[in-house]
C-alpha cells in the first residue's frame, strides 16, 4: 500500500510540474565560479526547481520507495516553525517557490542529488570538462568560498555589520537581539527595534548581495550541509545575526526547514 501511495505522490508531483528533465542548458556552468584550480562552487543554494528535475528524472528509472527517500520532508515546516502550515503543501510543489532553496532534504538525499548530477554531466556531449564530480563542499572549501582566504572576515561580505551604510540588511536572518537581564544575569532574546513582524522564511537564492567570488547567501537564508555529515555552515533565517557568521556551525541529525545545501564541482579530467 505504501509503495502505491509513493508512486501516486510522485506521479502527481511530476504531472503538476511538467518539467523537462533535460539539463543540458544548465551545464554551461554559468552558475558556478572558480574558487580554486580544480574546484568550482555554485553561486546559489540548490533550488526547489533544480531539485524537482532530479526527482522527475530518477522517478522514471527507480522504484517508488527510492524516490520517497530523496523527496524533501515537507512536514519540517510544521515541526520547526509556527504559522507556516501552507508551506507544508506549497513550498516544494508550487512553482511560486521554484527559486527558493530546497529544504527538508537529508544528507543522503543531497549526496544522491550530487551523484545524479555527476552522471548527467559526464554523459552530456557538449560539456565544458571531460569528467567532473559534483559534491557537497568540505568544511575547508566552504570557508574559503565564503571568505576568499581572509580569516579576518566575520561575514562573507567582509564586515562585521549585518547592514550596509544605507541600512539595508545583507542577509536573511532572525531579526532579534540579546540583552543582559540585570536581575537574572542571563541574556534574553527579543525582537530588534523596528523588526518586521510575522513569520520569516527563506529568501530566493539570488537575494541580497554576492561576496567577492560572486556567491550568494553563504551567511543566512539556509544553513548549508557540507561533506562532514551532521554539520551545516553559515546559519539560517531562523537564527540571530551572531549565528550566521562564516564560523557558525549548525549540528543536525534530521531534516529541517532551515537546512539546505550548495554544491561544488571538482574537475577530474579537463
């Protein structure tokens, strides 16, 4: 019974999407920037639209039970955040969120996506490189892509301030501050002055300003899984400014609404 349900669910997803699984146009690598001699990094976090192409393609050739294991867990919106019930149904499936980062994906599913993309690219006739490996960034690769080797940087844009001189916010984070309570001697979290009320969610993957490499949202938006299992870098929209620094690390052991991933391309053969 479960297998039938999974099949119907995936079929419904594909029918709704009407996606063309051809990814050739994507392989011009325009969305990647070179950060080291043999390592390129995506300018953007993996989006719902890109992940849907993966789901659509693997569903053609794999058992429904396998497809179920790589589908995003949309219930994370219900588990992690209040007042977000519509996102359970719409965040991944509705095309309005195509350019938002995919979330609710397991570490194993993120690696399955990388393997699928590697296979797709290496079979593509008009590719830029003969053989590549798509993968999650290692911790060292992620930090270098964020700070370009400048260890004095607090945030990826180079300053220790969360706003620029025009009072524009530089990333997607939880707009709260911590103040010391003189009576209890404990820090209390409270909304920033003039903070926007209501639920904050992810922002589109091209939001805010890129860093000096041209990479977007390494601080804030979604915390990004890396090769080291159980660690996500850069903080998220659910965390205050202090927790979206380059050095910030989020420990996880399950899928979450504020954890996504970014990919790197390693050249194996030019």
